[in-house]
C-alpha cells in the first residue's frame, strides 16, 4: 500500500489525513495517509524511507518546514520563503531513478483563499502580525498581488528584522502599535488557545477592515471574534489549508498515477464538512 505522511511536532491537531484519505478514496486510489510526530533527528531516516519506497510523499508542518530542506534532491520554492511543506517524488524514466522534490504549497493556498472570496489585494495596505514559519510564504504571495504597502510587527523584533532583510520593502511596526490598514493578518500562534489575546486596541481601528487569521482551529479566534463584533470582514485559515492540501495532492499523484500534471481533487461541501466535525 502506498503510504503518505504528515510530519510535525505537535501533530495531533492535523486534519491533513482526513482530507487526503477522503480524496484517495473518492478517486479509487489505493493509498493511506497518516500523521507522525517526529523529532529533528528523525528527518533523515524519513527521507530515506522515501528513497527506498516505504513512503511515497510527505507534508511537513511546524517546526520542520525549513529543516527538511538539506535532505532533498531538489527544491522548487522561492528561496526567500525557506519553507517546504510538500515532499514528493519525480521519476526519471531514462535512468529509472527517483528524485525527491520539495515544494511550498502554502503560497498558493493563501493566494487561492483570497481569490475564493474575491478579495483583491491590489493597492491595499496590509498589516501582518508575526514572523514565524508561515509568514514568509504569506509575504511572498502578497507581494505578487501588488499591495500598496506591507507592514509587519512581531513580539521578537529581531525576527521581524531578519524577515525584512529578505523582503526589504516591508515596514517594521513596534509590537502593540497599530497602523492604518485595509487588511490585518494574524500569522502568530496566538489564538490557538482559548484565552490567547493579541495586543490590539480595536477602538483605534476604523470600520470596514478585513481580518484574516491563519489559524482555522478554533474556527474563530479571539482576534476574529472581536473583529466580527465590530462589523469587520473576517476569514480564518481553513480555505488556505484546503487549497494547500489540494495542490499537495496534485503533486503526490503525478508519480503515483503517472499522469503529467497529477490529479486535482475536488473541493466541495463534503470536503469542507470533513474539517468541521471533531
Ligand atoms: P517559529 O517561530 O518556530 O517558526 P511559529 O509557530 O511558526 O514558530 O511562529 C510563532 C509566531 O507566533 C511568532 O511570530 C511568535 O512570536 P516570537 O517571534 O516573538 O516568538 C508568535 N507568538 C507565539 N506566541 C506568542 C505570544 N505569546 N505573544 C506574541 N507572539 C507570539
């Protein structure tokens, strides 16, 4: 049986197996997708399991999206993002060997999540909170959509500064300070726990803004609840998650089904419901 994995730490919360197993079944593909909590030291062994065929493909989540990179044969990601979330194989029919490729489908996932709700970034003022693992992918996607300005604030200023070295057009904002924006994006992990609160003075923010949280579980973080109460538009990270998974599935099935562009699985009501019931 062909086996796929999502690796991370922690990994319990991951809904990737639910989605991918549904898609395998829906398309009559004999494969199984599991989750595995790993340590940094396990990465090398897991990648060699791809080489020896025990595993066909992998999704990577926090905190290993960067540390898997040295073990891959080829990375096809924007270098600035330093983030691989999908690892799959590509067969060379001439030499009959497999290459292990790393891709970043978070970028596309974020972009498609905005297209899905028809929100246009062009000319908008964007304010990003956080400078963690997923943040560079979001910045990369945003820059392609031509905002007028991107501002960024992170509790640890040094990390924000390091990110701005890679994306020099970003404006650094002090943690706790709020600038005028059209769209604010929470890329921190604050909100995963019920009592988590970001330092935002909502009274200081005008009306009609767009609040986007990368977190999708809980469905509405305090960040989104507070914004919704004040009539702002809100969006959680669910569609970003679904679209990144859809693209990963497509990449997985190129080799698995031996079809040139892989199989793009459907995103329908049933798929979305899979992520709702716990
Ligand atoms: P990593 O930083 O290892 O990539 P991450 O989960 O991808 O981990 O990112 C965590 C993000 O959430 C960071 O921006 C982090 O801020 P710091 O750089 O200051 O650590 C932010 N974060 C996590 N807990 C936070 C808290 N209690 N207050 C403010 N920001 C927090």
